C-alpha cells in the first residue's frame, strides 16, 4: 500500500482486528524511524546493530524520530512504581531535600539548623519584643517548636513572664505581642545566661577540671540551677559526665545585639554547635550589673532554651540524618527500609496456605504441612498438646474458640525466643514455631522447596509498605490547606503534615491539590521550579485519566492501557517536539467520560509540533482525528489494503463517496506513488467498502439480545472495604453474563480482582500472590468449580512461546512429521522438530529465530538469525515435508489457513477444531509460530480464553448446542470466568 501521512497532525489508523494496522504503524513506520535513529550512533555502536532488518517497504520519506508507546506492560520488578516510571520521584527527592521541614521523632518539635544571627534574633524576639517592632512575634504554637524550650527537672513555669513554680507556659494567639520581662511584674528577667556543654573526662576531680576552665578564661558554670564560681567554691566533690560553662551574662536589649551575637558565636564554637539560653532573674533590689555569689544561687527561673547549628533536637538531645536526595529514594541504600530494602513487602508464612481448609478438625489434619509421614511427628506433638490443654481435636478448627486457635497457631506462651530444647520436650511450639524451626534449616534444598509452598508476600512490618527507612520520615511538607475541592463529597482528605510515603500513597488528583497549596520561599527559585515540574506531571496524569492511581503503585500491577497512558505523560513531561508518536489504543481501560480528556492531551502533544499516529477503535478518538487511515477490508489475508486515507468528514460522506466496487482496489503506478496528495478529492481516491464506516454511520450495530437469561443462585459479597470501596454489599448472579462498569478509578478492579477473586481462591484453599481484599464475607464458593482470571498480562517475555505451543497442539504436529518415512529414514524423532530443545533446532539462535542484542541504556533488540534466517531449524529438518509443507511453513500459516489445512490432512478433531475457536474469538489472523511476546494485551487475553474453551476441542457453538441455553441451577457446578476488558483491541465488527 502507498499513503501520505501528514506531519503535525493526529492520524488515527482503524480497521478490523488483524487487518494490518499494527503492521503498518509499528512494524513499518516506527521500525523505520527506529532504524534511522540507530544510524545516528557512533560507528562503534552501529557495529552491533547493523543487522537490524529494514522494514518491508520500498521507500519512506520525511519520517521524523519515532517513539512507540505500546499497550503491553513488560515491567516485572517491584522496585518500579508510577512515581519512578514518570520520573516524578526524581523530582520529589530533590524537592523534599530542599523544602521538607524536619521534626523530632521523639517530641515532635521542628528541627532547623541555627546560626548565631538567627539565635540572637529569636532571643531578642522573646525578651525584648516591645523595643524591636521589626522583629515579628512567634506564631501560636511555634514558640516551643522553634526555640525548643526545655524545663529543668523539678521546676516548671506558668507563662512567658517566668513567674516561678506552677503550670506550663500558656500559648498566645498570633496577634498577641510578646511581653518583655519587665512587663509581667517579676523583676529583671531580661538578663540571660549563655552556656555551652563541656565533657568532663572520666575520673577527673572537680578541682582539676575547674583549674582547666580557669586556664581557658572561664570562671562560672551552671550546675543544678545554681551559678558556681570555679575559683572559690570547693564544696563540690563530684561532677557529671558534662558541665554547662557560662559564656556570658547579658541584658537583652537591641543595643547589646553585637555583644549577644559575639557571645553566641563563641559558645557555639566551643560547644560544638550546641548552646543553652537560660533566663536569669536577679534578686529584687540588686542592680543587674553587679554579681553577688550569694544572690546568684537563687537567680534561676527554671527554664532553658537549647539551640543547635546542626540537624539536632536540642530538647531531646537527638541527632537526625541531614536531608539529601538519596535519603528520599527507596532505590538508594541510604533511603530504603533496611528490612524490606525498599520493596515494601517481605516474604512471610501465609497461614491461609498452612491451614487452607478450616472446616477440618485437628484430627483430620487441618494443618496441611503436618500431613504425611515426613512431618507426621509434628501432628503427634499437636495431638498431645491438645490433650494436655483439653482441646477437642474432632471439632472443626473454625468452630474452636479464639484462645484454642491461637494456641494451635502460636504455641505455648513463653519469654524469649524458642530454642532447640523447646522442640525436643513436650512444650507445644505452634504452627509458627514449626516454620521458624524450618527456616533455620534452609541450607537444605528440600526445606527451601517446602517453605516456598507456604510463603507469601506481606506488607513490610517495619515501614508498613512505605518503602522508606525511618529517618526519611522525620521530614515532612506542611500544606497550607486541605483538599477543599474533594472534602465535601467525602473524597480523600490529606493531613497538614505529610511524609514522603504518605504523599506517595495519596491519589494523584489529591496529591496535585496538596502540592499546589505548598508555599516555597520567594528566593528559592530551584524549589519553585521543582514544584511546578511535579505539578505539571501530576496534572498530565490526571488529564489522561489515571488520577485515581497513587505514586507508590507498583508498575507491574498496571494494566496495558494504564501503562500506556502513564508512558504518555512521561513523553509530555519531556516536552519533546518534532517527534512521531506511535500509540496502540491509548483509550483502553478508560470510561467514555474520560476519553475527552485523553483527546485534549493528544491535541496538546500535536500542538507542540509533534505527529501522532494512533491505532484505535474508540469512536470518540476516531472522530477527533485530523486524518483517518482505514485498513481492510477484512482480516488476515483478506485485509492489508488501504481502504481510506483522508479527512473524516469525507470518509463519512454518502454512498457516492464509495465509488470502488467491494473488495477491489485501483492500483497506483510507481510513478504516481509519491506525487499523489493525501488531500486529493474523493472522486480521485479509490476506496473499498469499509466496516468502520458502516458502524460509524450506524448502518451496522452490535446486536443486543431481546431477552435476558434468568438466574437462581448468586455469590454474595458483604462489607467490602478494600481501597476506596465504601462497605459495599453486592450479589453477583451465577449462570449468566454479568458486566461490571463504572468510571475509571471507581473500584471495579478492586471489587472483582482483589475482593471477589482472591477471597474465592482462599475459600477454595488455593493460594494467591497477594492478600485478599478486605470484606466481611464472600459466600457461594461451593457453587463454583474452577475460578479462572482471564486478564491482559503478557503470556511470554521471549520469542520461544507461540500460539500453537500455548494451546498444546504442537506435540501432535511434531508427531505427524516424525511419522513420515523421510524422517524415519534419517532417524529424526519428534524431538528433532522442537525449536525449544533437541538436535534439530538452529544451533546459533537455539531455535528462537532471533538473536537478542543487549542495548544497555536502551531496551533489548531482537534481530533475525543470520544462519537460519528466522526459520528456527537446521536445513536437513526443513527438507522433511508434510503434504508439501515443511515444519517452518506450517508455523508460518495463519490460524484460518491452518484450520483448513489440518482438516485436509485428516487432523480435524485434534487440530482443526481447537484452531476454529481461535477464529471465533477474532484471532484467525495470528500465525501459528508468532512469538507470544509480540501480542497485545487484548490478544493475550483472548488466547487465554481459548485455552479454556479448547479443553474438549469443541467450538462454543457446538457446546451451546449440546448444553442448551438454560441457565445453571443450584445443582450445577460451573466455572467462573473473570475477564478484564475482553474487547480490548477489537473492532466494532469483532465485538
């Protein structure tokens, strides 16, 4: 086909499933853009990449650098999250290290490094405010936090005037001015002492230490609330580990600022960054400038104001780690939780696996691991312990009292850890104790295998799933206001102070509101830039319809559509221009309400000078396109033709626009191939009959049944509260087709996957990787046989797995080839026709047909094997032919072609019938040897469905004819199939 793709426009490629849309967009246009990008590398890099195959196209002119945003989610590591993949976490760790406010983990007071000037300003603000109107009084609640006021043990103070014994200081309102010491009627409290701590060497006599202080020029210390002269007081017989040395005693006044600052600087230097300010009251009638040793001993007011120049809580004498970007990254050893190492989860014993059927009694073997001969001794220990505690071993475990259940699970209470002696005497160690003992034997292979059957991932008990180490939680951002916009309708409301894990756990829409309200210092341009960049990326995420996600959401749990839209925001955040973006159904998973916002985002990207090529089936996006390309007219071999290329309004024109006869196309000469314009009039452009147009114009529609099936039994979910579910009670009828719908982020997946699916697995005694969703009960599991989750997760990561291999049909194909006389004459067995093992596969690529090139800083590339040219097998194996086709030719057949061919060779029941099911779910265009890692999420999902439908190798139509159309009754035990958007990737005509 030949076409012109307008630059700087939004072009949508549509057509039936399997018509060749992805082949055009990804395998041709994007592949050529990628190949030309690689040509810009240095010769050293190109020597590894020169084997990249050129797309099967004669010429492409004017192609810009291309970026593919595909639907698949290839991320498997738990370290990747929404925050890391969008690079928001990189900005957050810088933003937190610059603007995060430190709080003491012990007392909750704010910690900030001080200097001599800031300490002097606070001292003047506290004690000389009326004479310094330019010094603002501390706001309400800030006095203790900023000045770190500490009470001397045994003495308290009633208010800011230091009146003596009584209650604690009463907080002031923000508009109430600080009173000076002279205004509260208690004398000369404006005098302060400036002290610093000096360590006393061990076994040092007080006289020797005092002599050392005199040599340094210091004559007074502060000891037990008294001023002690070191040159005259000889009554002290013993000193503590450290002593407060008085640097100066100063009357607090603006005219003494220079002396105050100098004294503070000196005290900080000798006190290693830590000093105390002690308010001092001289006896009435004594001039403040005269020192009297007798009067000084009764001069204390009872309070101290500690200050520090480091990240240190002077009140608790506690150091915290200084802020750095590494501290706020869970992928950095500095910031990762030491227990889970930044994963947020740890492996622990899952009691639901150890005791799966609680309806059994202890005598019947309710503890699964105690069954059998290998661990039978522990079952005997349990029976003896139950007899000693008078626990009925014949009562179902779930009917035992809570105390008896705890005894079986946790064992006898004891202080300290269990030792080997506890397992050798009659003390019952419990189910948990048994697994603790097993974990001490993990140097044995069979023990590790046994433990793996009963382990599961649980939330890290240390960081509670937050991933960060405790020292990172000392830093918080303080929001000016709460989330006003969503508070009224009961949405998530954030606290005023947020740690980084708390912020990452907020829905993205709530996090955007919080961050936008945070004020940064006017002179901190870097912090303002970081905040604006984070807000922009959060806004993009909301605009593409994933505002319900959280930044700490693991990337591997995202669906293909969510992953694609998250990647789209990464491209938006990078502000790329003059780039070709190739997208694969970005609307997957979006409610119709949210598609409009996605369209605005794509228009945004287009308006920056980019070109968008989107493979899409959604009607809203098709109608929003600047240019439309329709591929068809059919699927597979009946497709691959250019039905339409032009504007939508012309495409939607009347029947006169469709001049060409159905299934025919007027060939264009090579001379006119690059001279024809995409804007040619409809009268000049050849066109096929279009299925897409038929559905857009409502000439065709998806049939809706006139009558609905009835049901007689249900599954009941009571009190579902997982994530954002509001104590939901739901009844799901059995034996019929039920659809769960709602806007994006409303809780559909939470209800069905987390609550229903995982709780049903637990009721069936089957293990799931994650904990079941929170709910009171899920009843009705006894009415179900197998519970099947058919989601969009990829089926394979490498080219080794193929559709015919996945369906289990390849063994029969290999047997057919091995039974041929030519194969038997050469001694070729069925294993020789396997591309995953055996002696017949290509030795260079080991049967994959591709060679993997590790790109280090880019994703890995797969290039066609130069020896077998992608055929997977050695030449002598390829010479063996069945009805004129080699094993490679068979793997190159489409499903539709293969079903007809296998029927001709007499394999209808074993091979043709299962392949017909693939056709019925719209996958007839797939090739038998197509690598599964190339399938989209929707194709993978439908292939999983086929693997279940093909159990008896009959088509669904034949099954319906045999079973009738009656709904299942109470006596029927059928399977429950749970689908996650099965129409993903399907054209209107395929739905």
